[in-house]
């Protein structure tokens, strides 16, 4: 899921079906997955397929009708004749100027249809003749002025020198912007702890999911290499020169012993004991972080049994078969028997992420953090699993946070009932309510908004400050077959249309659909001016963030 697709929202609307030449008769419903490129031979066909897919899968038709004031059937009747009048779709014989004129009109019509869409996750790419294999993209609010908010990286640069005992890190993510977080106590008021991050990918980057034990194969594991295995090796005993054979045997036994000394060391046993404690308590100690780093370094500095240069002193045409056999057996023992890679991944994660547990999650659970700012400005959302890993840490009671529904059929208004979304308690979350301020702006989207609703459901001790969020509260699912409507990403008609739309619709506890509107902050702060955006970026030392000032003022009074 591309981050920019999470932040922006696109729109769309329509009302019935697929292929019918009479504008008074609505298209016969065809399943979206069954369209092929041959079903689209004109702009009118392109519109009908688009319209029919929307009827089957779009999740906000009822609310869209209330807010837009138009009946979806009226949209079909109004726009089908306009698309039908465009006669140059894939027509090589037409003059280029006419082709371009029709293309521009088609773009205009789709924009007029889609711009009012309230769903801020919806995007459709439409391949029209003049764009060849490329797509024109359309989304809700596409003609609206660009929202004004601080870029996350500029905010990071502004805040990093305003924290004591600062924690920060950046984690690369394939094909996406890296996850970046920043945490620490505010210098201006050390009683207030501050945490910000640019996307909800914490579960896949900072979460420590450790095994029960490492480098501890079960007794009798047949994958382990022994000195007896070496002594009875056919490849070793095939070496005729006894002195060469003995030298090679002792050389490889020494390699095996070096590895076994490390694998059976007291430090490994201590490491496993401390991992067990962490898995039971989530308490991260300095000693575990230090030991993990020490063992990781040792594991990387052991003799390399796969490097030919290691065997230079015993290498010959006669010894090669045994050396290759030995290296293969060591590989089986180390990588399969002891699962060294699993151990190295775990120690690397502990050394990289342990400080976040030690300095943030652990004090939070102990009750040492008394006041908290969670800065979701510029956070465009991400994975719903972060709810369980992160958001639940601030939950003190199970309650309804908001409501969701899905499509239950292909009809225009075939929805499930609204289902309450319940909060859950984290086993290592906060022990008692504390004042929490959530900072939002027009860059706060999707999971940022879901999380804000969850946290605000906990009581008046949690408030939001800043600007309205963007209003992208619809749920996404990467598998379009999980629900009867919606799709995270779906190509239609051989890829001539490419849809991204939600599988779920959402509304808040008051029954308000805030899609395209956003969450109203408890303390509203006008969005930054362009001058302020530039000041934060280029003069962070002297700049004053009005939203942060309001948050500090509020929490200082608590």
C-alpha cells in the first residue's frame, strides 16, 4: 500500500450496471471480475463498466446520496449521453484534434462524477486512448485546494532538539517511505512525554516477537555434526596420505569445536533466560540489549567454514571432496540444526528496538509516564494490526470506539448492519488513565483517524488538538474476496480501469459519517500558513509550533 495512496482520497459514484445502449434502461449487472478489454469499444462502454463496478463495490452510496443530493440513477441518465456522444475512442481514422477534444471531455466528465465522492481512500485509474498504457487518476476532492499541514520530516527536524533522553530511528520498508519515529520528554516540560511516527508499520518493524529459546536444538537432533561423523567420513578416509588426512581431520575438528564452544556458551544460556523473562513481562533490560549485541558480534566473527580461503593450509585436489562435505555438514548443523539466522535476526532486532521498549513501553506500563502527547500530524495511516501492538497500550476499558459495515451483496444499498468496533486492553498497557493529547492535521489519515477514535473513546482524559483530520476512515483489505464489496486494488476489463476502494465504511460514536470531513479536534488550531511551513523547515530553532504550544499549555494544567 503506497503511502501517498493512504493519505489521499479519491471519489466516485454511479448507480446500476453495464451494457445497454438505451439511456433509459440501466445496464445489466456483470460481475466486475468478468469484464475483458473487448467489452469496452467506446467511451460509453467505458463509462458503463465504471458505473457498474461502482454499483457493486462502492460502500458509501447511501451517505453519498445524502450529502451530494443526487440520485445515482440520475447520474447515469445525465452522463451516459455525454459519453455516447464521444465518437473517437480508439479510432485511428479520426483527426488527432478530435481525439484530443473527446479525451479532454471524457476527463472532464469523470472528474465531475468523481470529485464529489466522499471516500478518501477511493482511487480509480482509467486508461483512455490518448494516455496509451498510462492512467488518468481520479479521486474524491481532486479539485479541492491542497490541504495545509507540516511535512513530517520538517516536524521531525523541529522536534528533535526539543526533547530530552531522545529516541529516534528510521526503518527501511521495501517500495515505501521508511518508518521514522521520535520520542522523549519535552525540554520545556519534562513531565510530558512525546511520541510521533510517520506511518502505522510499527508491528512489522519495531515489534519484538521472540522465540522461546535460541541455538538450543533438541537432544538427539540428527542434523548436528559430531567428531564421530568426521572420523567415519568416507571422503576423509579416502585421503591416502595419512599425515594429510590427520592434519585435515584436526583442522576441521578445530573449526567444529570453535562453533560448538560458542553455541554451548554460558552467555547463550543467559540470553535464553532473559528472552524468557522478556516474553513473559515485555521488560527490556540493559543487560539483554548488551548481551544481544555481544553475541551477535561473536556469531559474525566465528571462523567462516564456507570460505575457501579458510582451508588454504590444507587445500589440494585430494582434500577438496572432504572439505566440500564438511562445509555442507556444517551448514546443515548451523543453519538447520541451530537456526543461526533466526538467532542473528532476533539479536539484531533487540539491539535495534530494545531501547524503544526500555525507554517508552516499559515506563508506560509501570505508570512512570504521567502525561503524553501522541503526534499523528502527517501520519498517513498504515496497517490495522498496529492497533493490537500499539494503540491498545493506551486503552484502559473495553468500549465501542466507532462503527463499521461492509457490502453484503452487489446491489446499490446491499450493506451489512453497522457493527461496533470494540477497544481491547494490552497486557502491558498503561495501568491507569493519564492525560493524553492527540495531535491531528489534514495529513492524519486512515489508521491515524481510527486510532484517534479508539483513544478518544476512553474518556475525557484523552483529547485531540490541531486541525480536522483528512477524513479517510474507510477500512481497506488487500483481498477483494474477503467481502462482497470493495477492493483494496483491482484491475477491471483487462486493466483498462484500476480501482482502489474500501471494503468497509465507518461512522463515529455519534453516528456521524466523517469520511471526507475528518475528526473535529477538541481544541481547534488553524492550519499553518505557508510562511509558517517555511519557518518550521528553514528556521526550526526560532520557530514556534502553535499546535504544540496548545498541547503543552493544556497538559501543564493537568
